[in-house]
C-alpha cells in the first residue's frame, strides 16, 4: 500500500509539474515536499540497510537534509530545474533520496543530533525566507517579486512550524526533564 501511495504521489508531482512549477509557492511548498514524502513511502529496506553502513547516528542523512534543502532554497537552482532537464532530474533524485533516508535517521538519532541538524535546517530556512522578503529585486527570473515575498513569509513560517513540532515531539509536557517529578 505504501509503495502505491508513493508512486501515486511521485506521479502527481511529475505529471502536474507544469502547474506546480508555475508558482514559486507551489513549487517550494507542494512539489518539493511531495517528492520527499514519495521518497519516504518508496524507501526500500535494502536501500536503508546499505545506507546505514555510512550513516552512523543519522549523521549522513541529516547532512543530506542540509545540503539538499540548501540547494533547493537557492532561487537560481529552482529556476534551473525549470529549464534544464538535468537539474530537474537532480531535484527529483535528491529529494527522493532524502525522503527515503531521513525518517530512518530520525528514528535512530538521539535528541542532541536531531536538535543540531533540525535547528540548523530551521535557521537556514528562516534566514532564506527573510532574504526572500527583504530583497528589492527578484531573485529568480521565473517568478514575480510578490511570489518571492510570499514564499519568504511561508518559508519563515514553515521553519518555525518544524522547530515547534520538533520541540513538542521531544518535550510534550512543556517542562524540562530536570523539573519533572516522579
């Protein structure tokens, strides 16, 4: 069932790419996450088994998260994926791989490692979002300035939401571990 859902999501991201890539917001906040989720749904146990040999404590997976997300936050990279088939293939491949390995790394990594990498991911996204909003000129020729500003606002919001979700997952009561009573 997961495989079919992953294939359906990947097919939708591919077949609807003209519509999704026509808007910076849809490109960044619908297509890119859809490809990543498809990768998570399509992850094979054999791939994960091989990947784990080079992924002690999830470090390789989290490094991949930072590299891939940094790449696709760069407006020029987004634009290249619209006009260059090799860049488009790289986008799909990198996000599928990220989606395939990141959930397993999240299960295996301790909270300190997760905090370091997720914190950096959120910080990077928030800073990029602020830059998108504050630049007086378009950063990507394929998208209008108002699209860029909206994408920036959403990038800051998404970064804050990811950080909050991580904190809620690790500290559900809102108390620190030292103050809890037995």
